[in-house]
C-alpha cells in the first residue's frame, strides 16, 4: 500500500504535468485551479490501485487527461465562457514578451483542437516518444504517428491562415 507521504512526493515531482493539462483544457485561471484540484483528487482516489506497471508520470498523464476531458464535457453542458487567459502558470521571469506572445498564440491554436488532439500534442510537446504517448492514450504507435502528423498540419494551417 502506498502512503500519503509517497503520494505528496509524487505530486510535487510531477506537478508540472497537472499544471499543463489544467491550462490546456481550461480558459480561466479559476477553472485551471478547479481542474488542478480535481485531477489531484482523482489521482488520490486511484493512488492505492496504482500497480507501478508504468512510470508514475505515465499514470499521472493518463489520469490527468481523462479527468480533464471529463471536466470539459461537464463544462460544455454549462454556459460557455469566451475569455482566454494568455498567461503561463509558473512561467520563468526571463521569458521575454515576444516568446510569451508566441506561447500564448500556440496555446490558443491548440485549444481549437479536439480534446483528444490536445492531449496528444501536449504529450508530444512534453518530449514524449510514440511509445509513451501510445501507453498513455491507448492508441497504437502507428495511430499516434498518423494523428500527430495531422495535428501538426492542422496547427500549421491555423497559424498560417490566422484562424
């Protein structure tokens, strides 16, 4: 049985995963905080059943993405919000305005993707290889490669066309 102390340590080591998923699947800082808490809660609920058959980070991505998608589906049933928060959580002080604007633009375009596409591109941008992405999403390596190629093309088209 895993302990509360181990859980807190795992959360601290991998909290960047939760922040990134929370930011990608929400539009306001308030919603990001709510989703962050919901993800941590879901991680805690399933922590006892984590069998260490995969890396903790892989397991956390899977729980975080599933929680975010479920959260987003619930939110779509509620009134939709139009505002988009363009500020990064935990951003370094040395990021210049141009870099910050480019990151905000990329996030804005990523938010136009489907829920599944957002998760795949997030994992790719995190430096995950096809095997890791396949393990987290449940897709085959070939399917991950195909989806990534389509997502990249879609983002490139959106950015070039200013959509």
